[in-house]
C-alpha cells in the first residue's frame, strides 16, 4: 500500500518529549507512531500522565479589612483561576478570624485587638501555587448602653432582693461597682448581676457600676436603700372586744412578725380604754357606752407599717334581748350560694348564712347615712368595708373575720371576683393614684393619676378601669400583681358600664349603644329608635344582652332587651313608672322603690324571661335586689327586711327581723313589733322569748297586767291595697279578742289602750297630713259603746290608767296657743294650757307648755302637772323635765322619755335613770328599760 506524502514536524519540549505535528498523517501511521513512542526509553511499555496547571489569578475582594472586637467581619471569599487543593495563610490570622482551607474564605468575629498586619494567603495544587495578600486590623470598641431593669432598689434587711442582670452593648471583660455595695449584696464581675440578701440597713446612696474592655468602659448608676423590713401579720388575740361599762376588758395583746417601733390606733378608743404605743396592748375599764366601731391599728418601724382592724363595743349593764339584724333601708346587697351580705343606710352591715338564715357577723362602717360611694364590695371569698377616714377593711365572706386593711385607701374599693386582691384610689383628692392590695392589706403596686371617679372591674389577674387616668374615652387594663398598665384604643360614646363577667363593656350616646370587648375592640353598634315619647336611661350589659330602660309619657316604664349585634329588641317589657334596676349576674331585678312588687328578668337562657312574684306584705317596699341565680334571690326593703325569694311560693322566709316598729312593757312582759310581720313576746325575768304573733304592726301597747295586747296593723299587699286594723289579743295565749279593720280610708293613724284594758282610743285619718279628715274616738275594747269622739284634729288620745279620763289637745303642733281638754267618761271637765303628754296615774296629767318669743319664735316653757279637774299640781322649768314625745310612765311619780332614753322624777324633776339613746325605739316599766343600742335591743334593770 502506498502512503501519500505528508509533512511531519518534530519539536523538542523542555521536558524532553517530542511533540509531533501530524495533522496530515494517516490514522494508521499515527497509531503506529503512538505505539512505537510508547515503548520509549527503557522499554517499560507504560504512559506518562498529562501535566497539572498551577492555580493563578488569586484575588480577594477585600484586601484591607478593618475589624472590631466582638463584631463579625464581612465574609471575604476569593476568586481564582484553576484548581486549588488547599489554602493556607501566614502568619496566623487574628484571634476569632479564620481561613477556610477548602474555599479560602476569611470570616469570623474578632475576639481580641490586633495591630495592622499583612497576611499572605497561598492557593496551591500539585502543579504549583499562587499567593495574595490581605491587610487586617482589629480594634477594640468600648462597651455602651449599660442598663439595669430596676435602677432603684428598695431592699429590706433579711429579705433577698430581686436579681438584677444588666444589658449592655459590646463585649465586656469585667464589671466593677463603687462604692462597695451594702452588706449582703454582691456584683458578679463577669455578668454584672446584682443579687443577695441585705444583712444591715443602708441609707439611700448611688452606686456606679462600670463595664470595661480593652478599648474603654461604660457606666450607669443605681440607687439602693436598705431598710428594716416592715412588720407584718399583725393579729390581735381579740379582734372583737365586747365590753361593758365599769368592767375591765381582758387584755388584748397583738402578735406580729418583724420589729415594731410604735403602734397607733384610729379613731380614739372609748373612754377608759387605751393602747400602749410601745406594745400595742389594749386594756382598761370603759366608763361610757360606745357603739360598735371598727378601729385601725397600725404597727410601724423605719421600714414601713402594717395594719389590722379590731371592733369595740361598750354596752351598758344589761342583756341583749334582741338582735333584729338590719333596721334601716337596705342600700347594698350581695348573695352567693351560701352567703348573704347586707348593708343599710344607717351604716350597719350583716353577713348571713343563707342556709340557716342566721347572722354570722355584723358591724358598723362609720360612714354617714346616704354616703355616695358604695360602702361594701364583695368578690370571691372576701368583702371590703369603707371607713370615714378613707381606708377600708378586708373581711372574710366565710365568717366575717377581719383579714387586714388599707389605712391610706380611697373612699371606695373594688374586690377581685376571685377574692385574690382588692384595689382602690389612694385618696379622695384627684391625682393621688391607685393601688392594689393583697387580702391581708399589703400593697402590691401603686399607679399615678386620677382615679377618684373611676369605674373599676376587678378580675382575676387584671383590673379594667374606665374613667380613670386614661381619660373618659379609653380603658386602662392593669395586671395584678405586676401593676403593668396598657391603654385601649379610644372608644365612642360615654362609658355606661361593665358586663358583670368583665368580658365586655357598653357605651351610650345619642340613642346609640356600642358593645366593646374589655380591651376596647368594638363588637357591635345598635341604634335605638328615637321616640319623642321615651326618655332613655343608661343601658345595662349582662351576658349576651343589653337592656335599655326608658321612661314614657304613658306613665309606665319600658325595658327593651337587645341581643348583642341585633338592631331589634328581642323583648320589650312594660314596668312600673320610675323603676329601679338592679343587675346581679345574669338576673335583673326591677322595682319601684317604696312601692309593692318586683319583676325578675332571667337573662341566662336563649331568650329573656320575666317573672313577677307576689311579695308578702312585709316586703312591700323594695329598695335593693341581688341574685345568685334566677331561682335564688333576695330582696331588701326600706325598713330593713331581707326576704328570701326562694320561699315566695311557700312560707315566707326572712333574714333577721327588720326594723323594730314598737316596744311595750308591762310588769315582766314585753312585746316587740318587727318589720317582718312578727310580734315577739318576752318574759323579762328569764329573759327570753316565749311566743310570737304573726302581724305586721307599727305600734303595740300592753295593759298594766299584760293580759291584753293592742297592735296597730299596717300592711300593703302586692296590689297596693292598704289594710289597717286595731287588733286586740289575749295573753299569754295570743288569741284574738277583737279586730277593728279599716280597709282603704279612713285608715288607723294611731291608737291608745287604757292600762286597765277596758277602753281604747283610735285616731282615723281620711287623708294623711290633712287634719280636717281626722276622726278621734274612744270606745270599749269591742269598739262599742262610743264614749267620746271629735273630728278635724290629728293629735293623740291619752287615756288614764282606769280608762275613765281622756286628755286631747286641740293641735299637735307646739304652739303657745295650744290647749288640752280633759273629759271624764266622755263629759268635758276642763281645758288647760299646753300639749298633753299623758297620765301618770288616775290623778295626774303631764303637759308641756310653750311661749311666744319675738327672737326665737315658739319656745318650750316647762312642764305642768294637772289633776282631773284641771287644777295645777306642780310645775317644772324647761331646764328640768323636757318636752317629751310618746311619754311613758313607769310609775305614778316618774316619766320616761324614749327620745333621750331618760327617766325623770315627777316629784323633783331630776333624772332617775339614763341610757345611751341612739334613735331606736325604747320602752320602760317600773323595773325594766328596753332600748336600742348598736342595732340591738338591750334589757336593763332600773331598780
């Protein structure tokens, strides 16, 4: 085979290998050449590997790096041509910075300063290497922004402080403090943490904490004060002192924790009792009576104070005959499944056991009648009681025992629904702040601002406040116990009230109510149709409902109940004009104060429902309502009656007796008429109650031998029908002798029973306060025969003990022209000056005389005793026996003044006996006095 001619070029390379340019050679020749060349020198028959190209063009984007200790540098990754099997650097990079041997990346966070230096990075492979230089400088930055969470530390000896760990910007090599911390406290030099338990007091001082590194330092100041720990757990061995005039009390010694420098008590203890300011011990012998009063005892030292309450009552010598419970208008009422808590306008409160109806505890709040702030608040297992000095006491709802108090609290308080804390403003003035307290009275936190008119809802762990420091268009929410407050977004309208569960609140403006969540998020808006015939009241939010009351021109009220979010009322109820609305849980009680009847609206179901139970006559004047549920509710009345609504369809059940309407004493027997419709009969020699008569009577009288009881019935039923009657009973059996009813008009306005029991006098009124409609009659006890009568005068009738003599005045007013007419068996005998006050016996009539003074008008001039013919038997100056209303005659030569609780001699005009008058009904006989004292009735012997 012939081969074409082709040119072949050989060249010798530096490694001794011939390079053949054989592009034109035939393939077979090339193959032969390759095989032949493969034999090569030495005849080994192997091949030589291709050469490896070393890397080239090594370049770093940052050839100059300026770094700071503690701050990561920007990652510096190189570019390179060729393959690199490894990177290395010399000298070693600054501490904290590293070279990635695979990628050549320089990264890291410098941990120490380093002077400017040049660092050579080598990228290599088997074929060779290439280098690049990077210049690095590491400088150190001083730390900054050193901050402690609490720059003010108020510590107490023996009590560990809260650990304080600072925050700081940059690295810190160490912390120091100057001057030295108070004994027991320490600073961690590595972290700057302050901790420890103080072992000695230290005056307020500033301490400088410095954080340092190689580049410099930063410092901050904290203020530390170490005081003696305030005393705590102050408790008296007798938290309730029941004392008697002239008898030394058992020494009352306090126990407490910590050191106490001094004790103080407010208000001042009753005369004869004192407290040792060094020991807090209360002792002494009371010299005068004193109503049951709550006293605040404060134990203090340089570190602070703690307080507790005790109650003290000093009674006269005597026996408590009756504790009726409440006797005035019920102004506040709370009820749970097993407790009822009532408060009346006379400042008296009572805690009742619901199941048994018995009083567990009671007391007085020291506030004046009609006080504008709620005196009692209840939640969970506790309740608070306001005091006139601005503080409040904290009590157990289980047994009424004192738990603690807040001596500097404001004139209202709110209790957490779970009983975990109480809260209130710090004082009556604006801008004094707001505080929360534990049930023991220890302050948990205080906030600045004006909370005097705040509307507060205390919930577990959270206080919701409207109309407080956040203003009138936002809600403030405060955590408990932390005291951290946040402000809601503004809401529209005027705050109307919280929903009882705290989930929502309602606002009201221009016939539009809006419902908001507790944090201020609007949930619904409803426009109540404008109606010229209606005057709308404040909406009431409960559960899923908003109730909108309105007075109408028709003479009735209406109540529209809306489901939240609905524009049409679900129910509309017609109710009595000018109704009062008492929201309690998911129940709404509606009544007209002083009028019979009540409506109870249940809001716990899918739709509202209403009931209108017929209340028994003693509850004809509701004044307050509270409910544990729609089936367990309590009504309080104007005269202190507390009615258990669960008994409305059965035998009526009451808590206590309500107000005492009248008392009569004859010999060893007493009759006490109560507002729940029971007349209680007592044997005073024991003394104890012997029986009772079911009658709602506003006046009682006894014959001198206690064989006949006269009682003036006065009741209004659920249809507003008035029934009056003079009822006479035979004692001790209690059987009815006679009943003289007067339904409608004329009604029985007053009556008299002769001590002999053989005649009665009645004053009948066609229209109260209109004398022309009055009729006065004297008859036998059966109502006949008619012995005497007149018309047009409303004054009382006075019968002599034997019933033969009658004395009546021409005008009950105290005028200089007043005269008294004396009749014998209905025949006119004499007319004498003055206003009759009563017969002390069959031969002596006491009358009060008056004169006209140009300077002061009509003035009391003195007392005169007349015989049955009108002859003057004795006179007394006005400075001796006073004018006496409802005079009673324990004996023929003495007169008892219920107003003043004093007995005077009709021989000398001097005082014979005096008790502690408190404005409650009193009665006296020749041996006993029953008088009201501290909401109870005391039996005292007068001889």
